C-alpha cells in the first residue's frame, strides 16, 4: 500500500519520478483503514534529503503508513527554510500527548560533542523517555543510537582515530531474528561516523542484544526490550549518492578525509558508486514495520502505554 505523507512535501514529485506511489492526506482520508502512525525525528541538517530517503524506504511495503515529521523546539535549523519546518514539521509539545506505532530518530552531525553539551540534549532525552510509553517500537540511527544507548544504558561513545567512512560487509549474529527475514548470509551497510561503541561494554549491560556486526565497522545493530527499541550505528537509509556528496563536501572544505571504502567502482569517483545495500535496507525497514510495529501495536493506540517488552523473538 502507499505511504501517506503531507500534501506538497517536496519529496513527493521526486519519488513519483521514481515510480514510488505516495498518498496525499486528502486521498488517504477516504480509506477506511487505520494506517500505522510513524513519527520521524529528523536531526539531520539537510532535512529535505533525509525526508526523501525515509519516505523512499517506508513506501516500499504492503502496509499503509502515515508519516509525520518532528523537529526540535530547542534548536534552530540553519540549513532548512523555516517555512518548510512550519509547514511540514511538528514540535514535541504538539505530539507529547499522542501515541505512535513507530518512531525513527535520525543521526546528527554533533557526534564529537559530549552528549550533555548538545544544545537540544534535554529535549531529546524527554523524547527518548516519552517514546517508551507512547511508541510501540523505536528505531535509533547512527548518532541517535549512541545517544539513546548512553541515556538508557550508560554506554559510552569512543572517538575513532579516523572517520569510519564507506560501505561495509556485515553478518547477522542472530540470523533467525525476524528483523533479518529474507537476508543473505552477508549484507552491506553504509557508515559515516567519527565515533563507535565498545563491544565489551555493551555485553556488560543487561537488556542489550547484539544482532549484527562487521569486522571493520563493529557493532551495527542492537535491540532492547525484545524489539521495542533498535539501535542502528550505520545508515541503511542512505541513497546511492549520499556518501559521494559527503566526500565532495569534505574535500571542498579542505578536511582530511579518505575516499569512502568499498563504494566507488574500481575506487574511482568518476565511475560512480557500486550500490549494494538498498535491497537489504528495504528488507530491514519492512521487517521492522511488519514484525515489530504492525504485529505488535494495539489497534487502539492509547493502549501502547500498557504494553510491556515484546519479548525476544527468534523465529
């Protein structure tokens, strides 16, 4: 089924050119189906590009999804027009009394700052805590995964000697976990970060389950509370040219940046990227929506507050 998103969102025309079917509010309101409500807290500076990436992924599934976007009240975006935020985004004070089937929190370019020094940290941890009683399953991505792990479990982030940048091979630690249904033995995930988490520290924390790792990129996916929370350290949602755009941007700034690994054909930027992560990215998000959102969420969203942990699923 199509994805329901706000009328006139810039991503609509782009995705239509890709033959991706999205549904406007007006048409969706004529459907006698309760769509899944998914809230996306978009912390990325180029918000329109990030919106498009997630809409592309969430629209490629048989479930009807109603997508809403959230921005921080305690932070002023410098890279997205205020008019766009006012038209398409809500603030936490506007949604704090509502319930959602799913929550996605994106990465953010603040990973070198101590968490408490991020100017919206206090508001962010309010949202983290709120999600535990108002959302069926939450998906934390890249910096947001480190932030949530730190807040909920005290897991510290560790600065890397150089940026982890490229597309890396991964395996599933728990291959029969429903999140990996349909996956091959090996799959690829893009990473773009300066920090990581220590496996031994993660193993020392009660309640965390490592689901996927990479020899080069380390822990890639964790879960907690039986699937009510997932932590993704990479960027499965990236479109084919995101890493290229980041690389060109950093080169133009004169930063000490290496070419993204395992990304360009023959390691030549002129030959373009070798895309080998999007099929598994679609599976990952579809499996999350199906097994941990759709199959677990109560029909009456107000009942989310009474949900306990889902319980570990293996098959």
